[in-house]
C-alpha cells in the first residue's frame, strides 16, 4: 500500500514537469462511451490507463 509523503510527491512533480515520466494512457473515451470503457477494462484488455473526458 502506498504511503505518499511530501518529499516523494515533490520528486514526482519535478519528474512530471520535466517530462521525464509520462503516464501510460492506452485510450481516451468520451463520457458518452463510458459503457465501452468499462467493458474494455472488465474484459481485461486494458494495458494502460483509460481516460474518460467529461
């Protein structure tokens, strides 16, 4: 279980701002496609993060 602290979050922020770390986004879905996103994830096909745009 993660136990974030300020020092670790500061390092993570610096890495993200320097674009040295990028999240693995597999696919973006519109809010109207939420059923498709949940089905994709539930079937075990997701290999990265799924993003729902509101």
